[in-house]
C-alpha cells in the first residue's frame, strides 16, 4: 500500500498520517518542495544520464531500490509516480497501518479526507479526501481489537439462483392448481345438483300432468266420486265389441263385451250369461244363447243394444281353434286357475289333468281352450264364463300394445270377420285394451241376471250404468217405445198376456221378470218427462187406471216400466 496519494491534478500529494477510530486511514497534504526541474524524457530514462534532446551529458542517477513491503530508508525515498522529487525523510511502512517507530505522529489539523464509497468522516473532520477509482480502501486494524464496522451502503446484494427456489415455485404452482381444481369441482357439483333438481321437477310436472290427463289423480278420478258417476251417466265415450266364443268340439257359446272407456282410461270385460233375456225382431222373448245361434251376429248385436242401452261397434266371432292359435301366437298366458281341468283328448280316466289349479299357471293354446270351456258337473254356466274371462284378460296382457303389431297378430289368425269389423279395426282396438291390461287398468265383471233371464234394476245398475253407460239408449226417431213388464200378480200367465197386448199396441216388450211378492196396485213408471205421455198410453193399453202413472226409476233399456199388480185384469 502506498503511503502517499497523488491526486493527479495540480501536483498535490497526500500521505497517510494515521487511522481514525473507525479504522479508516487519515491523509494530509504533503507540502510542496522546490526541486530543480528536470528535462522531460519521453522514454522515461531521466535519472539515468540520458537526455532525450541531447542537451549534454548528465550525471548518472542511481535507480531507487524497491522495497516490496513499502518500507523506505531515510536516504532512499520512494516516489510512487516517478517524479524524482525529494520527499524528505521517509516514514517506514507499517503493514498494520501504524505510524513509523520514531514515535506517535501528531494529528494534522489542516485537512482530512475520507475514502470514497464509505460513509463520510466523523463530525469535526474535513471531508476533503481524494475521490475516484484510485481512492485507497479501508483495511482491518488488528490492533483495535474489533473488525471494521461495515454499513449496508457499502455492499451491493446480488440475487444468486438457488436450487430451492424451483421447488418453491413448483409448490406454489401445485397449490394454485389444486385450489383451482377444487373450485372447478365445486362448480361442477353445483351444476349437477341444479340439473338434477330441474330434471326431477320436470318429471314431477310431467307425471302430474299425465295423471291429470288420464283422470287418475286422487279426488279427480271419474270412478268412486259423485262427479265421476255423473260423467259416467252422461258424456263418457266408450268403444265396445262383443265376442262370441264358439266351442267347435262340444258345442255351445260364451259371450263377453270388451269395453274401452276412452274417457276414464279403463278397460273391462263384461261377461254376459247365456240366460240373458232378449227380444227378437218379432218382439218375442228369447235368450242370448238362442239369439247367437238363430239370429246371427248382427241380430244379436242389435238385441244387446236394446236391452243394455249400449252401442256395440262390431262382433268378433272366436272359434276355439282360433283361440288356441291366438294364445300360441302371443307366447302362452299366465293366469290363476281355480280348477283342475282334465285333458279332453285323454282316453283313459285317472290321467294327469291338463291344467292344474294354482296361481301363476302358464297355459299354452290347448290348455287355454280347455280351461276357458271347462264346466264341471253341477256347476252353473257362470263358472265357465268366468274362466273364459280370465283367459281373455291373460291374452290381452300378452298381445302387443302397438296397433300395427296387434293388427299383424289378427291377420296371422286368418279369420273372416263379420262386417263392419276389419282386421285393422280389431287390431287397433285390442292394442288399446292390451295397454290398459298391462298397466293394471283392466278388470272383469259379470252381468247379474236373474233366474228368468231378466235384469234386476238394483243389481245390474253397477254394470249397466257404471260400465256400459248407465242409461238406456235413446230410441231412434219413429222407433217403438220399449216397455219392461214385471209380473207381481201372482199369476204366471199374466206376463204373456201383457206381452201380446203391448206388441199389438205397437210397443216393444221387455221381460222384467217376476216380483218376489204380489202387489195390490199396478204401477206405470217413467223417468224422462218426455216419456210421460208414452207411459199414459201404456196404462191405457193395459187397462190400468191413470193414477198408476208416476215418475220414478225405470229398468235398464226400457223407456217405461210396468209392475202388474192384482188389479190387472188380463183380456181374454
């Protein structure tokens, strides 16, 4: 380290005279000395006797000795800038920043300086230290017993890359991504919940709308309420087809009405006993079984309309071989059987029955025919009729609900249907009933008929009114007034005598049966005020007093009901 500092401007020189309490060197200006000016040697050879301008021989000058530790003798001062000027007595260099050993140097008060890039000098000093890149730096002072006091202004902090910084960045990215994923999952969950609630609301609204449209909402259904009964007795729309099962093997017929109530969406099979009394074209009383054999499909259909007040659209004659084929086509049926049915083709007695009694019995075509036509010894015809109804409902549960599919099934049977019924009409009709049967909206009902073949007003209303319309069919213009006659005289022949009188009077006679007990006075009853005049004509025709005419309830299918009492005097 040089113990002198040449500012390089004006020839001012400084030298270290000591260190302050912070370990910083203290400079003072070296007084200028008058020295003989030497000639300028552009090659730096002054002092060696060489004159660049050849001014003459110069006395040789001994080169200064170099001390690597900066110490100088009194006779050989060191000039760091090679000026050759005498410097005066030299101060030995102390590597630890101490002054020469000749004693403590007095503190110079003229000027003090500070090191550049360090804090300014202490208060009371003169901040006239040399400036610039060649300013000497402060060194540690071991003798002071402590390290130099550094300040933040003396350092420049450089951010060095650290391997952990990448891990920190990755962790921040991972945390951010996980937070975003959680938020996205929450948004998706909310979207799913909203979509589910909307779907459930739409399903609920659609279900309620369907139930309302089908009339199945509690309190709004047409069945079981007064409003429904009024509607059933009024403007309900029904499609009705009559089915005649002909047993080609043993003979006999079984008849049922297939009813599709399009208003209430309810299907019903109404079983008609063969003993049901009808009136033929001549006005004579006959039974359903005789009418099917004698009058054919068209005649029987008209007679049923007259008695039941219905409007039958067509007749389906179903022979037992076609029933067998139909069951095989739909793929067997499953019903609850109420009897063991023997095999009609078995030649030996004691063989296993063809149909076993039990629940959920699967019947093939042959088994279905055997069960539908079976009537045990001593059984009433209604028992066999109910088995036929079970088979028909089982077939409807298996037939296609698609109109086109059901039509193909009918066409496959290759039947010749009675006009005006066609294959397409029958297929479409059966498809509708099949849909109701599969949905549980189908039932079977037996029309109650008395022993003499007549309908009891009290027992038949549940079927005739609720299922078939509830009121008698209005007579066409110009048609005869239908009169139902019930015998309460106690004399059986009085019914036939009244029938002849009424037919001769231009009325249609309907058998009303026999009363359980005899009555004294006769009655002529009408329900529609428009029929009051007709009732009066009936009373006159039968020879009954005018006071016997009154308003009340008439039998099903009749315009006027007559109860013959003991005051009735039959004409001879």
